[in-house]
C-alpha cells in the first residue's frame, strides 16, 4: 500500500496523514483534541502541519466549546458581582 503524502508549500517538507493531540487555548480555557491533518514525520512538530477543511471541523468544535466555557465563566462572574453588590 502506498502512503499518501503532500509537500508543504512553504518548507518543501513531505507531510503524511496523521492524528495528533493538539492543545488549543482561548482566553484562559484549554482543551486537547485529536487533530487530524497532514504532518511532518517529526511527532513534536505540529506547527508545520496543514489542515483540510474537513480536518478543521475538529478545531471549530473545540473553539465553540472553549468560547462557551469562557462565556459561562464571564456570566458567572457577572452574576456573583451583581448578587453581592
């Protein structure tokens, strides 16, 4: 079986399909997702990965969760400040 590869458009490095744990952070909230994408062989190098539109759906989902957590936290703080003012 031939493994699918693509060439990184900026670095010229060969990228392979993989799923890697990536931590996303938004306004102090963090979450790790198993992010599918095209990555170099070096498992520590996730910065040079490329995501397709389909791959980015995992990122979009995590960002929605993180934004919801931040909004809930901010609403809770506003409630506490109002309740005890």
